[in-house]
C-alpha cells in the first residue's frame, strides 16, 4: 500500500516556507500519476463572530488528483471550499497556490486565477440558455475588450468561435447537447447540476471545486455524476477538490480524503486509511465528544 | 383623406415621438435595476445633471463659480471660450463615468446586500444631493440647449418641411413633425440597438447579463461585480445624457427636467422593470396613448388636461391585471 503519510515528511521547509517537494509526483496503486502540490492550506482558522467554523486546518491538494473533503453536517466543509474560492477570508492562516502565497482575494480574482467552482444549491443564470451559461464560463478567457471588439472585428470573431468550440466540446462531453438551447430555469435538478459542472469546466480550470455535486440526487444520477467527475479528471487532467457527506461515493472516487468534524481536521489520507481511522469512525457513528 | 383621420394620424406620430423620450428615461432605470436591483430614483436628476454639465461645458462656464467667488473673493464666471458640441458631449460622458464611479465607490459599495428599500432610500438621497451639486456647479437659471447650432449635429433644416410637402401631395394633408423629434427617434433607435448588441456580443455585455441574473454565479465565473456596477451606472448616465439633451433642447435645461423620472414610472409599470424592449414599447404606448386619449376623448368630453394623469391611470390598470408588465419576468410564487 502506498504510504501518503510519507509525502508530508518528504517536504523540505525553510522556516515556514515549503521550498520544494522532494517527491514531486508519485503513482498510486491503480496506476494514476499524482503531481506536485498545487494548493496548500496552512493553519486556516475561520470565525463567524464567536463561532469557529474552521479551527487551524492544514492540508494540500496535488495536481491531477481528486481530493475529497468529507465530514458530517456542519463540520465546516463548505466553509473550507469558500475559503479556497475566496468567498470567505480566513482570520488566520495562509493559502498557497501554485507555489506562492495568495494574498486575500475577491472571488472573481480567484476565478481568474484558474479556480472554478460549483455551488451546493446551484447558482446558474436562470434566465439564460444552457449554451449561454456554459459560455459565461469562458469569460475569463475572453481577452478583447469593448473597444478592440469594435475596432478589430476579425479578432473578436475568431475569439468568439474558439470559445464557442470549447463550450460545445464540454457540452458534448457532459452529454447535454439535447438541451443546449433550453432555458436553464426549465431543467430538472439533476441536469442543472450537470450544467453547472459544464460552466465550471468551460473555464478550463487548473483546480475545480465541487460543493456537494451529488446532493439531492437519486442513485442513478449519482452514478452518472461520479462517472463524469472521473472522466473529467481523466480526460482533461483537471485537479478536483470536492465536498461530499456521502462516504460511499467519496471512497470510490477520490485519491485522498480530508475528514472534518466540528471545524477540526480529524483525518487525512487515502480512502483506505481514512476508513480505518478510529476518530473518523467515531465521528460518523456518533460517539459523544468529551 | 378625411380631416379627422389625418389629425388623428398626426397626433399618433407626435405621441410616438414623445414616447421615445419617455422610453429613454425608462431605459436608464431598467439598466441599473436589472444589474443591481437598485431602483434608481435619481435617474431624472442624472438627466438634469448631464444636460446642465453639457450646457455648462459648451458655454465655457467655470464650474462651482459661485463657490469659488464666495471663498476667494474673485469674480470669475466664464473661461471665455465656447466648446464644440461633440467635444462637450464627450467631456460630459467622461463626467458621467466619473459620477458612476463615485456613486459606486462612496454609496453602493457600502450597501451591498442591503434590502431593496434601503437602496431605494439611498437613491432618493442621491437625487437631492446631485440636484444640489448641479445647482452649485452650474447655477440654477434656465439655460437654452442647442446642440445643432451651426455644427451639423441635426438633420438638414428642410426635412420637416419636406415631409410636410410630400405628405400634402400624396394625401392632401401635410403632416407636421418637429425636426428635433425625428433626431430624437433616430438617436434613440441607434442607442437601443447599440445597447442590445453590447449586451449580446461583447465580453462586458455578457458579464453584465451574468450579474443581472445571479451575483454569486457571476463571481464564480470571474466577473467583478464592482466593475459591472460602475459600468451600468455609466451606461445609465449616458442614457440620461441623451434624454437630457433631447428634453433640454425641447423645453430648456431647468430643474423641472428632473421630474421626467416620474413620467418614466408608468412606462416601467407597463414595460416591466427588467426588460429593455419593454421600456421602449412601454414608452411608446404611454406617449401615443396619452396624446390620442387627449385628442379623441379628453379634449372633447372631459374638459382636457388628461395628459397629466392618463399615464398613471394606465399604470394602475396594469398593476391590477398584469403586475409584471408586458415584458417583465413572470412572478411565480412557489410554495
């Protein structure tokens, strides 16, 4: 069995700064190559008034992996995702992205840095068609501004065509061609989730954050979604961090899992390691905290 | 052609022209309301402010002249030059963009996430503040606005007489349409087509539609809400400038210009608060409706002066039977 605990120890620090991973990448049991660390959370603490939603949590996300954050309701998983995507700014701790410390940022700036996300309770542009929704995902890739768009019509058109091609490719990939012109407000829940995934993918993100991608779905829809997540990771090599409270799904899907409970990290490792972690078992079976 | 029918047609045409102006003002409301959920009571004052700034720049007036003179004991009023209309319009656009930035930076940035009524109250405050600033900057006397003055912004002077003559030859009745009205309609049409193209085909337009639809989702695809809000306030400022020019050229630049905002309210009830085509069609319906009603029913049977209340009565009827307006998003309550 691969020992992920070893990764932690192989890192070389100068003071508080991680200079370089001695192990830049490794191959998992089932032959998947996992790259170097792309995002690292260091001692993150997030408070709302007097309530500590996240207490001193550190973990990292490696390139090309599917990283899950799990935990019971109210464990602080969503808060953690919101910290990564810039919706919340933590009071303490550092966020490291692509080898540099990330200053406090607005969500739109985070998005421009190549981090796309979906939301637990779906945030789509209800008034637009599926295609238009997916096209908004291309906004960060649209370079030409108002003036050049009127001056250099040719370049703007070429860019539009390129963006359109990417959008169509993703629509094909997620098998939503049949509804591309349908207004999103008319779609059922499961399809909306898929459109939201399509929009996030259209940004061709380096890191894709999925907030409970399978919440509220039936078994069949969950299987579909799991397949898409794996395919996306496989086909585009997108690094994915996802939140889920359904343990079963996560264990099959992810390379490494962070387990949170009451805002604290209680486990971190491969699904197998996490499954055998006593603290995790307690949290999920509900052993009293004392 | 029977006399009565010919009159009716002329009234109809004049109504359309008046409607264009209502539509322009309503358009400014819709732009801001869609993107930020703010009902901008100050839209009318913005039109006044824009028109006053334009006239002030054109005539080479020193801004804040009274204030400067009072503080420094000087006596300056004019720079002593006059500025070409096009340059003056361009400068006014710059001022309106500055205003948009200031409004966003000093008012609405601090009110993000507040309730609609609070935002509305803020715009009322803004309206009176802006009115005061306009007064302080350019003085409160009535000014004539003439963008045409020998600079060829207007259509050839002969156009309305040409229409008059041609229609007289064909129908035996010459229609009189004001030159300014024709210009206003053409400008408004260009403006609307331009806005729609902008919203549909440019990056910023797409981002604007995204913000109008869902703030959180817009953030997640990398759109800066702040930038888009400044953008829509600038656009609304530009639309206000156009409305201000048209209205000001008709009846002079004076403080009553800010009251056109009230005329835009029934237009919005009809067209819906969120629809650009709605603002246009609503404006035209109100314009035509009030002129025709006055001509056919008001003047002969009701003793006239129905133009003052017709629009509001129509709006009331709409509120009762179709509260979302003609084009507004349908209001569906899910339980």
